C-alpha cells in the first residue's frame, strides 16, 4: 500500500486568515470609487512582490526571509486596499520584519538605502518604517511563523529521483532530466510568490503542484515515483496548478515553439573567447530580443513591451550561443523584453544567480517615446550633434534622460554587481547583463572613457558584447555587436 504524502512531511497552512467576503466587497467598492480596478490591484501587488524580492537580494537576505516578507506583504493587503497604506512603505517594512522573524536581521536604514537605489528616490525615512511596523504586525494578527514549501519540495524531488533510480519508473531518469526537473520545480515555486496562491495553499500541496507542473511541462511522467496523496491534498495541488498555468502557460508555449524552430538548424554558433586574465572580470552585455515596436520602428524607452515570436527565437539562439560560457550571474533590466531574454539565457545556466536591476533599464526618451523613428529623425540628428559635441542634452519630458545620467546609473549598477574596481571585491567573475540598445551604447562608451562615441556603436537585437573589466579600471573589448547566432534565423537583428 502506498504511504500517504503526509508521511514525508507535515502538512501545514501558511497561517493567513481567511478573507471574509464582506471585507473583500468593501475593498472592491472602495477601490472602484477611486478608479482602481481589481486588475490594477493584482498588477500592483505583483510589482511590489518583485520589488521586495529584488530588495531582499540587494541586502543579501536568505531566500526564506524574502519569501516570508512577500507573504507578509500579501497578507497585509489581503484585507486592505492598496489605497489604505503606501505599498512603497509596507514592502520594506515587511522585509525588515521578516529579517528579524527569520533570524537574519538587517538594519532598517540599510533596507531604505537600497530601496532608494532601486526606486531612484528616497520616499521614507527610518523613523517612518519603524512606525509602520506595529501597523503591519497588527494586520498580520501577530501570526509571524510562515512555513514555506521549499523543504517539502526538496523532499518530494529527492523521493521521486530515488524512486526512479530504484526502477519505479517505466524509463530511467538521466542526470540531465533530474537536474531539469528539480530546477524547473524550484523556478515555479519562486514565481508562486508573485501570486496569492502562497496565502491559501498548504506548503506541501504547493510543493506537489510545482513538481507535478514541472514534470508535465518537461513531459516527464511521475507515475509511481511519488506516494499517493490524500484526496484533500491532491485537490489543493490541482487548484494551485491552475494558478501556475495562468502565470506560465503562455510564455512556456511560446518559448517551446521558439526552441523547436531554433533547433531546426544543426550548425549552432558558440561564442569563443580567450581565457580571462587575473584581476579581471568579464561582462557579457546583451541587448534584448525583438519586440513588435522594434519591428514597427517605434521608440520604446521605458515603455514596457514583451518579446514577439521572432524575439523569442532570437533569445533561444542567444541562449545556445552562450551555453558554454561559465556564467555565474545573469542580471537584466527590469523591463519585460530584457528580463524575458535573460530568463531564456538562464535555462542553460541553472546554477547562475538571476536578478533584475532597475539600473539597467533603457534610456528614457521622454516625450518621444511611442513615436516612429521616421517621425523622430530630424530631432534625433540634433541630439546626436549635441552629444558628439560634448553637450549632455536630455530628452524633453518629466523623466527624459541625458547620456551622462544613463551612464551614471549604468556604472552604479555594475559597481553593485562587483564588476568595477571600486565595487565589492571577489564574487562572480563572469556576469551577463541583458539590457537595451541605447543603454548599451552609452555604457560601452562610458567604460571606454569617451561617452561622445556612443552613437557610433551598433546594437542589434540579442547582440553580444564582451568586455573584460580590470580591478584597476581598465577595459578590454573582446567582442562588439556579435550576432552570428542569428544567421540560422535568417535575420541579423534590428539595430
């Protein structure tokens, strides 16, 4: 007789109180009166969950503490409108509280300092964060113990792999298949914290859902590899699986199509570089794949556009080209087109750290964003003349940027990654940054010491630039605008 899954690990709830329907109706009515829809609410919570995750990485918090902070944040707003308290205050407060609960405390001023770097503003002082903590704790009902699905998932993965090795599966599981299954399941679990599923689904059920979903996506049957779950546990897991598919099915399907198309060619380009010299770190600076606005010739800037199907194919080809590169950290702009490209690159580097950094977003073109390049051409030539002449002219509009402003935040981002001499010593020596065309041009020119040359550079979609950065501040360019990996797609990427 199969042993119930409860024999592997105790099944526990995450501790969130059930949301009363009357409370929910009140929140919806209040939001609607302010012109705030439920869709807006979910997008905002998604953004601040991602912000909390990024903030946790910057202050070097352990993953359980970051996960606890996200649960605190989402529980707070499960019974409150986002209009009741500023999420830009509650998110760092939740992180501060979670760091103490998980016994890895971080100073409030440290969290706020890193928040100001991420958000490019200093919205709150330490005293305000301290004052907000009692409000957060009261909203949580002082129930601060948050069991997470990470340990149950690790045990389920181990059980499935052991059972497969003992012959319980119809076909043996290869080492690559085992690694892919574990990596995919944990990646799904990480993204579960972008939804409220972590508030209502028991940890064991959520772990089971992630493993089952990963196996289904990878077409790796789990029959006979896991003990039989109870009916209640399986019901919870199926509900959680539904939430996972809402999040991931569209992207997974598109990526699968792109991978199948890219795999049609037998001759794949592989990036080949000389060995990295001592006292140097290697930056692989990439531009994102194609979007519909690239195709239309529109200025994107900070406008957040997703990759189109061609862009996904380009990202897969890029990923294959970088497959043999020993990447230790894959960072990207926080904009979707860059972060998706980086996610595809990461599939060949499961052990690499993955982060999204606001410092690497595209230059803000201000009032010109959304215009066709043909409409912008005459004005753009004036900016180019000014920049080449050394005038740091910013684009018009509230957030319009100048080249030096972009260079400053880009270099600050590299320092935060430990890639520049004055940054943290040690750490990763092979770092990939996926960013944007104009941003890349400015950053490369700044690293070479002459920002006025930025406009002379070319940057096609998914192009590869490689720069070796010395601890003494030197910069050796190993590759610029490499697009050989796109030959099989019969495209060179748009500059």
